[in-house]
């Protein structure tokens, strides 16, 4: 349910409109644009009482949002008008010219505003026969069950979050089947006869379901997660990741856990018309390349499970809002709760992921190995920390779309397997959605102390202590649903804008989006940060081919030539399509409050019970029902004191058009350059200019030591300014790889000696 306010700050109250989602009632005629088209309750009907409650809730919330938006807009407009009038008076601008200039200035930007809520959104499973699961929260086992894990790996599922080593480095004893250790070269070859990934626009099953349930968009988890990731950054204001109470130990040197630059690369998708009513959302593979890790990820599914090449693929289909979504299911276990389904991910060590081109040049081999659970390097802890910062968000979205229980992770270095870990979805939610800033922490401490003094320790701990994990899961679910609705509005808005630009016969449209953190300064000089999503789109020619970069059997020079050709083609495309190119910014404000059922007045504090005097009862009531939220914007990230409070979460969204063509082209080139630079980084092999024992390298290190003024060694940085030189982190990983090769040779020698002794004894 949402109220929508269209037209921007300069519109009068007479232009405001209300539309109520999930019920067929409205106070005015619905807007012609289908941007705010009401959708059904995904097949779930509510009674009259629920509809009345819904309507009352909508009216109340709509009034709050509109009054606040109009009040803020009027104050801003009045201040701006006074400033412009003062300037006009100072410059002696005639009123007629002044009015023309102001009118022209207003036309530079157009705004559209509306509010979102996840309260009535339903994510419903579609059965194999096309019927719906009546309970949207039900987790029904799939009709075609995926394969099970092999060789006792299911034990990892029953010790979640724990990092499990394949082999104990001290005794050499295997904790799991020793056949899992070595990854043979045949797993590195792409199997042409295997069931490959079917892109959404080619999936006839998705199209059939979209027609049946009258949904507009079809997609898959892998095609959706990049866009949904940037919507997470927008709605959460880049919420930091929480590694407290996780396998990341307190001794791990990196305490600040935020998303990597790679996790924030622009999302690029292709919107395709499948027919007059249905659109597909596919990843734009033209700005990607097939790497050895993606090939290995698919082939290792058979290595780690009982899956055979002839086994039928298992899929989960669901619908939410205007979307029909498909998830491929990897593995299954009867003992897991819910569906029993979980995703299977293979995770290469840091030395591979941060230095891929160097590893590929060395025949996909690195000496970097994992030989312990904890430690800054060569540890499962390091790999889990890297996973949290780079891909855990996408993993969580894939699991949520597919209604899976969690993610099974296998850590390897392409040649060998080292360990395993199982991450239930609720644990992933806690890591991604539970952190909060110091302002919220102070308010929580004050609230806890008040509640503890009023209720007593026992009642406080059993009933009123903050349930942070439950809140994190509810925030994750609410944010996912709001992201889906917001994405639908973005896509519909793009189609409306293309139509207004007289681009009506398009078949494909490239959409690029990225959320950035913007810093502003208030009047008092205080700086504050807020997220802004940049969205741009342009219609594509019918012959556009989104094929990934071809790298197999290609030299570095040939690959770079391909990347340059891709850049040139896209730049020419942006020039030829500039008139039809559209772009806009998305900004959000959050509103939430204490749920009336989150606090209950104790019996002794009720006036009618005559336990305490009236004044004391009123004092207790005022303390318990104090508005600890006040202005939610004072908290950096949406944060809640009670799980029920999440139900009150509403978000005001604003689309602000970017109408200056030069700004649009600049934005397009910035996003394109960022994507292509990541391709170049994966291609260019960065070699060390000097060897560690050469004179030049020695003198450079000694120079730093002599001028360091007793600084800590980890603060010293060698000169790695050259673009073709490896970074300090890459150089350190290569050093550990060399160390790992020496250790491996020693271990192999000991193993041969042991086998020889056994043979002689036999």
C-alpha cells in the first residue's frame, strides 16, 4: 500500500493524488501512467475488516507523508523565491525577464515522488503444475529434488557458520573423504553437452507463467542480483557489514568491514520486449567475460554432489508484485528446515580472485594454499572475510528469491579443495542487515535501561530485550520486497520516458544503474552523507549482441583489442542514440515508528488496578511509550528497536530527471568505463619490475626504513605507483603463494616417504 505524490515540489495541493495498493479503492481517478498501477495480493484475499484496516492505515500514512513533503517543499520554495527576488532586485532584472528565467530554471529538472511499503507484498511459490502455494511464507520442498552432497559433507550443514578444514594441517588427518582434495584438470573444461544456463528471454516456461498470472516481467536470480544489490545500497544507505559474533575472530586485523569496490560495480541489464505485455530482464553479458572460476563453479557441482550429467535440472518459480522469477536449485538435504534446498558456491582463494590474470598466465595455478582456520593470510578466516565483503549480498538475494535455507561454500585454489562452510540465510541476514550507528546504539542503551528498571531483569530479558537476529531477517525481507516494487517502478518509468521521447518501437533497452554516496553540508557547516542511485537507459538496435568477451586461446593484446572495440562501439552507440537516451536520479527518505503492540503496559502501572498512584502510572506510561525514533533521518541506516516496528517502515522515493544531454552522456561513459576497467584488470598481467633481492628493490626498502621515523612496518608502503606494477596486496599474496609452493613440496616429499615405508613394511 502506498500513497503517491506526483509532479515535484512546485505542484500545488490540488495536484496530489492517492492510490491504495492491494484494494480497489481510490479517492481520485488513477493516473494514466501505469507506474503506480495497483497490483493484486498475489492470489491472497483479505476480509472486509482487513481492507478497512488497510484503508485506514493508508489514509493515515498518506496524510503524514504528504503533509511532511508539502511542508518541506513549501519552506524550500519560499526560501528559494526570497533568494531569487533579492538577487533580481540587486541586479535590477525586469519582472518579465525574471519570470522567464525562473520558468526556464524550473524546467531543468522534473520530479516524481511516491512511497513504498512491503506490508502487503507477497512472494508466492508457483508449483510445477502452475498452482500457487496458498501460504506465501510456506517453504514447500521442490517436486524435482536437487542432488545431495557426497562423502559426508552433509555434516557441515549441521554445524552452520563454522569453518571446516578438509584436512588437519598438524596431524595430516582428513576430516572428510581425501578424494575431495584434488581437483582434476578435466573440471576446468567447459562441457558443451551439459545443460547450460538458459537466459530468461529464451525460457518459454517463464513466458507461460507470466501470461497465466498476468505479470509483466520475467527474470532469473543471476540476472536480478546486480540491480537488487544497488537497491540495497540505496535503501540501507550502505549499511556496514556486521562481523561481530561471526567466525571472524577478534584478532583479525581488519575490523572495518564494508563492501568492496567490485561489489559496487554498476549493474547492467537488458530489458527485452517478449510480446506486447511481457518483458524479460537479462544480464548484459557484453560487458562481462567467462573466467575459469565460472566454468569451475558449474563443473564442481558434480564433484561435490551426487548429481549426474543426465540428471534433470531443478528450478523454483515464484511471483512477487509484477515479476515471475526463476531460481536454479543446486542441492538438497532432508534434515534442513523449510524447503531443504540450499545453494552451492565454490570460492577461490584471495590470491586467485585478486590476481586472476597472473594466475591464468601461470596455467591457472597458484601456490597459495589454506593451512589453518584463523589468521590474516592462508586461512579460512581470510577467505570468509573476503566473501562477506564481495559476494555475500548476491548470495543472500539468490537464496531469498529461491526460498532456500542457505549457502554451502567450498573454498579452493583451482587445484585443491581446502575447506567448507554452511551459511543459513538468517545468519547471512544478520551479517548484512544488523549493524547500526552510534546514535541508534545510544538510544537503544537508554531504552534498555528504562525498560529494565520498569519491568525487572526477568521480564526484560524474556520479553523486551532486542531480538537483533529476528529484526535483521525481517529487515532483509522487507527491503527485498520494497526493492522489487521500486525496480518495477524504475522499469515502468523508463518505458514511459522512452514513449515521451517518441521511442515506441524499441525491442531491447540497455539499463545501467549505480548507487553512490553523496556528501552535503548543512547550513551549520555539518556534513552528512546520503545515497543516490543514478539510472540511465537507451534503446538498442535490433542487431545488438550481448555476448561475453572471448578470452580462450587469446593473447593479452588480443583481449585488450576486443575491450577497446567494445568501448568504441558503446561510445558510438551513445552518440547515435543520444536524443533517445534517458537518465534520472533516485533518492529515498525513510519513515517508521513504534508498533502499538511492541510495548505493553504492566499491570502494576495501570491506573484501574490501584497499585501505584495516578502520577506514577502516567510517568511509567510516558517512559514506555516514549518516541525513541523521533526523526528516523538522524540514524544513518534504517534501524529498529522491535521486530514489529519493521511493519511500520515506509519509504518516500523521488525520481529526478537528468535532462541535460551532456550530463547523460558523461554518466553513461563513467559507468561504461568502470565496467570495462574491471575487464582490463582481469586481463592485464601485472609483473613486478624488480626482484626482491635486486639492488634497486633493496635500496628502495632501505630508503623507507631510514626515513620511517620508527613507524610500524605495516604502515610503510613501497612505491607501486606504476600502472603496470602489482599492488602491495598482490605482491604480498604472490609471496605467500611462493611460501605455499615450498611447503607443498615438503609435504609431498614426506607423503612419498610415508608411502615408501608402508610398502617396505608390507
